[in-house]
């Protein structure tokens, strides 16, 4: 590999802002903030959402009540489809 053209690949601490969970992984991320963890200083990246806090992974996502929506749709358009059939039959 050529020298001085590749970004620095190092350990970085990622913090989930919703849960406070911290984990260390390798990245080329540049950050002005640092954190001291386990006696070492690491660059810090603050994440809004991780697998620890995302509703899809935690199982806390809310299900939309689809049956109510479908019933409302059918009730609203059942009237219009009936009038079209009656008008077609009258002709």
C-alpha cells in the first residue's frame, strides 16, 4: 500500500445517546471529541440510534391497527361502488 493516502484505521468508541450504551469498534472516523475508557483515550462518536435502542430490534415498535383502516376504506367506498352498479343497471 502507498504511504499517506489511506485514512487512519483505529479503535473508536460509539455511544448510543438514548441508552448510554458504549462500545468500541475499529473505524476510520474522525472526531474532535474523545473519551477515556478502560485507561485509554479514544475518539468518540455519538449515535442517535443503535440496535440497542431502535424499536425494530428492541421489539417495542407499535403496530398500526390495519383492520380499522381497511374497514373504514371499505365502508367509505362501498357506497360509491354500489351507486355505479345501480346507475349501470338502470341504463
